[in-house]
């Protein structure tokens, strides 16, 4: 239902077949090797990479999906949509992220549009819930973005021990918020009661209800479906800083729309996969310093296993 709403809202803004279906058989294990092999230098580089790429929420926690991932691609040809969705699932599986069944409500939307600003404006006027709890100035920042990618997440605080109390949807429905239902209205997430009594653990955690990655058609021309899918997986599965790709020298697919043509990666780098794996293994109910410390250990382990 959320997919149908989003499709209807951007009707006339999307285009078909801007990317190729080449590299269809590229497995998620074929990733680009990068980074320093000296353990001490590598640890320093990892911590810098995490700090540079990821943006903690105002609660000083890194947000992530705490419900199974259900990717959806819209605006591409049918075959490319299927390939993008399948590839995102492969990336998530490789990073040990929980996946929903094939018949699920989408919570990670990859949408191809003619004009990103127009698409954002339309969503702001017709589906405010697509932006979750974002304040008007934050929505303004997204709309004023330079493109060609417009990316955001609907993040809600929930109780770290009970999952929180998810209130009645604006659409009139009741019960827990489904994977993509937040696009239909703006649900009021409530952290609810908590039994957490710890100096290490926090009573709330930051839950990504859904993520949106809008990509303008012209910028996607000539890219493979694998490149688009891997980029969308990184931008959709973690809350990245908008300019993070420009600030790191590490090879990352997040540079896809910023790098020179000769420097474009064909897909996910080993550091990209290590970052996703580390984020989703680290506890969600700690502050960002503790999360980052645990992430760094997992990050190093993933790189060592891949070397």
C-alpha cells in the first residue's frame, strides 16, 4: 500500500530504463579492497571512517533498522527494479542484516525521478509521513539539496527493552507500524515504559522506520543496476552524513555520484560491507561512543576475514 502511494505521488516524475542490467551475475562477495593493512593505522582509519560517514541522532546514538529489511525499487524498468531489490537483499544478507520475506511492506525505497526537488516537494505536500519526525527546517534542507541524490530516513525513538508503544496512525489504522506504513501518515512513536537500569545501556534506541533514496534519471544514465543498488543499500541502511563521500579517501560506493568517471567503483567496497556489518552487530541501546568502539572491533574482524 505504501509502495502504491509513493508510486502515485511521483507519477510523471519517474522515468524508465536509465540504468543497464549489466553485471547481473556479480555476487556480493566481489568487493573492492581498500584501506591500510597496518593494524594500528587501520584502526585509526576505521574510527575516522565511521565518524566521517555516519551521523548520530540528537540522542547521541546511531540509528538503524530494527525490523527486517524490505527493499523496493520504483521508476526503473521492471527487470532492473527486480535486480536492484535482489541485490540490496544480497548486500543485507552479506552484512548479516535481518531480511523480510519477499511478500512484505517496503521500508527501503529506491526511486528514480526526473527532478529530485519536485519529487521532494510533492512528498512534502501529499505524504508528510514520508519524513517522519523531521522538523520543517530539516525538510527544507533536503529540498534545497544539490542532488542528484535526495536521501533521508524516518527515525523514531523506541524503548530499548519493550520496542515502545506505537500509536494510532493518521491514516486511521491502529496497531504496530508496518515496514512501509509510515509513508501513509505520521505515526507518533513513543518510547513507552522501560525497565532499563544500567549505566552502560540507554532506555531508548533510534529505530529507522523507513529510508528513501531518490536518484535523478540523468545522473543514473550509464550506471549499472549493481552500482545503483549498492549505493542505495549504503545510503538506505545507515544514516550517512550528506557530504560524507567527499570527506573520506577510502574507496566507497557512496562516492558513486561524486567521483570522476575513471574512479567509479563497480560495486560495494570491503569497507562499505564492513561498516554495514559493524553497525548492525553493535547494540542499538548504547551511546555513539560505545557503539563506535564495538563497531571498530567488528570492522577490523570483517576486514581481516576478507584479506
